[in-house]
């Protein structure tokens, strides 16, 4: 294994920490850069150096590169709330676009030429056809998706200019927790469906609010492609291997190719927890497409990646175990 470390930005967060765990299990040396606005230092083992600071601080980023001389960057540090991005677009463009430019400048100075980017299906906007493949037009409908699409464009422009190669991973709905219970999902505030369903099951929420029951779907609620966080972590390791083998830059979707409705997730949680989960239906949220389902075939063909956790009951079961274990103080009544 190469001795120079990998730099993981946002590596103390949800998907970042699961990826750090997977990288360490594969023998990679890792350094995490995180401002801890959304991450948790306890998500990292003691053998992983943590540099606490902001990507927007050029002097700090320079110091990190000078100390560690990373050979590649895996970039997770981003704000990821669609609704918030609509109300505060400058926050998203500052953090998701302007700050990574400072990171890329440091990479160019230190001849660090491999970049793995945590992107999103939100770059596609409202689906014109399903399932969504990589040929679907990128027409984001909110600042969150736009900020990710803009950084994708920056990466494409950097390649002919100074040799940067990249793998762009466009996630669909990340969900679940480490199957062995070592890591989980811990946002403040929590906006993701599965943890909110489980918070309602645990009595920490009076009810689960479901936005819209009149979509053109089998039960009237939104349908999404739920991709297990451990599958996403494994995809990043395969992306690194792709770049280490000298292969070309790629952008691929990560998903299961299967869609499940909000009501189906609630029912899965009832099965796992054995508890009734009160729900209340409200109006649709602006910008929520009826269905988002991934075509993951390109990731399988180019990276050798395929989701292993296909049943959302597994996702819920792993999350419920996490909430009963390390997260019990936050999520249990």
C-alpha cells in the first residue's frame, strides 16, 4: 500500500466517516479535514489524524497539505439541505463551490492529481425519464444541486489544464448505518426520512410528517432509491482503485435501481421496531419530484460496483440498532 495518505474532507460526517472506516479496513493511510459543523470526532478511530478547520481558510488548507502531502483527495465537505439552499443560496455556493476551489488550488501546487467527489442526483433536476442514467441532462432546480453541478464542471476544466483526474459519484438517497453498529447517522437538525421515522417510533417525535399523498405513485407518496451508506463507502474505495490504475475520469450514478415510497419505508420501520408510528400528511414540498430512481449500470461496468443492501428493511434494521446503541442518548425516549 502506498505510504502517502489520502485526504478526506468532511470525513467526520455521515458518509465520510463510513468511507474512512472502509479505507482503513483496506489498509489506506487517511487524514481527515473537517470543521465539525456537521461531523463528529468520535466517528473516527484514534489512528486517523483529524485536522479541524475550514476549507475556506486558504492558510489552513496550505498547512494541511504541507504537513501531510496527500496523494489523493476524497471530498465530502458540503452542505446538503435542498430547502435550506433555496432560502440561503450564498451559504451553499460559498461552501460547496468557492471553498473547494481553495482545495483544488492546493492540490495543483502539491501535484495531488486524484479527486473523488461526493456529488448528487440533484444535479439532474426533475427527471425527464426513469431510471436516470448519466446521459440525462443536468438541469438542477435548486442551489444545492447547482453548486454540485458547478464543481463537477470545474473538475472537468481542471483536467486538460493541469492533469487532475476525477471520479464523480452521484448519490441517490443515502441511508442506513454500519451493519456492525460502529457508525451511524447523526445530523442536527435531522432531515432524512429513515432516522426521522425511527425518532417517531422511539417517541422523540410526536409524529412523522409526510409531505404529499397525491403524487402519481402507487400509494401517492414520493418514491426514492435508497442506497446503503456502506455500499456508498465501498464505491469510494473502488473509485480510488480506478484512479490508481491510471484509468480515465468518470462520472457515475450510485443507487440500487429500485424505488420505495415513503409509506413503504414507514411500514419497514413498523416491521423492524414492532411499534406503531404515527404519521400526518401535509402538502407537497416545492421541488420534490414524484420519483427518483437510479440506473447504476455504468458504475457496475466501470468501477465493478453494485449495491449489496437492496432491501430497505435492512437499512432500517441497521439504523435502529445504531439508535439503540451508540446513539441511544440522542434518539431514544
